[in-house]
C-alpha cells in the first residue's frame, strides 16, 4: 500500500496592530522621577523599574587612578580610573573575563594573594594609598561579600560575634556583644527573622538569609566600602529583591561596589555604572545615561544583548 504523506498542520498567524511597538522599548529619562523607561530607539535595552532615587549626598571614599593589573604577562585590567563614593551604588558590568572581578578584588588587596599578580597605578582610601595600609586592617575597612554565601559553621550569633571578637583586644562576653550583633543583623534586614533563635545554625538558614548574614558579618566591621561580587547569582527572585532593596538602603552608610552580570539588576539599583570590556573601562556614567543613551558603540551593543 502506497504511503500518503499527511498535509502539514495549519499555521496560526497572529496579527500585531503595530509590530514595531511590540519590539521597541523606551528606556527611562534621567530625572523624570518615576522610574519609567525612556531611551533612544534602537538601544535595545529592556528596562526594569528603577528601585533607586537620586543620591541624597555623595562622599568620595576611594579613588582608582590609572590602575592596570596583570597576571604574569597577561593584562586583565588596563589603565582604569574611576571614583567610589559613599551615598552611591557603583555597578561594574561586562562580559565574563573583562576584568571587573579582578578590579573589585584589587580594592581590598585580595588580588595580590595570587603570586603572579601585579598592579600599576594607585588605589586610595580616604586619600591614603591602600598599599600603605596593613591588609587585615584594610579588609575591615573595605569588606567583601562573595558570590556563594559562606557563613561560618556556627550559630547566627557567633557568625557576627566572631568578627567583633577579632577586632577587640580581649575576648568579650556574649552580653557585651549583643547590641553590636543585633545592630549588624538589623542593618542587613535579617534581625526580625532570626531574633527568636540566634543560636540557630547559620548553615540551616535559607540561601537568601545566609547571604544577608554574610552582609551583616561584613557590616559588623563598620566598613567604609562594601564590595559585592555577584551576591544574588545563586538566589531566587524573591531573595534577590530583598537583597537589592538592602543594597540601596546601605549606600547611605557605606560606599557600595557591586559586580553583576544582570543588566536589569544594575539598572534597578546602581547610581553609576562602569562597563568594562577586555580589561578596558569603555564607559562610566550614571545608570540612566549609560543604559538609556550610551556614548560608546560597544556599550550600546552590550546593553542591547548583541554580545556578552
């Protein structure tokens, strides 16, 4: 019997009233005050609502001046200069391998723990070259929270108390440390969730709670600068939103620098954005300007998703 090929299934065609309106996205205009998008046609950046209003104040805490970083003969960061200010969130964006994490780690001298690493130029904290500051002291003043939550295998209370005891000249009693522990947990937005059982093992907290505990632990050192390396990449959307809201609140107390691959996140929470590519600082500008009307072609291509 001869096989008869069945006819193809019918194709359903959806008619758009205005095809261009379905694809064109308008980013936000800086200073419009409502977070609604308004960017030039063709930028291709699909905006989220801005979670951050204009900074109330700005205090320059660190200065990156013509910094180049190499691992052996390979230059990972090339002649980068930019300010880091309290009262603002600075986001470092760019494709993998562009040098943003290397630059972040150099701000508290973690890069130099790699034997092949070398740094040219200068990084200053409150006008003092960080190479003149003892590394342990520097890392109290410029603290870092990493991509994966890394609480110590001890109670919630002891995670914070450990940092406080390390800073003291004598081993303080638990009662003496309670106000500072509670304060750090409150600043990290975690106190209300854990206050009834501070003896709870930190490793049994949820991922989002663990990351906020790590932020609280960093804040317990009373730093001037807080470094965040992809702090939400391992978290669910709800935990991500909680931490993003926290970051925006913290900018009044500390200068915040965050590395993120999530462009929507950078747009939501950053005051200024630095776009890096192959070790170069391609563009540094306010978040609304960089995403809405980038000056450089490579920036426009990256934020539109042409590469990355």
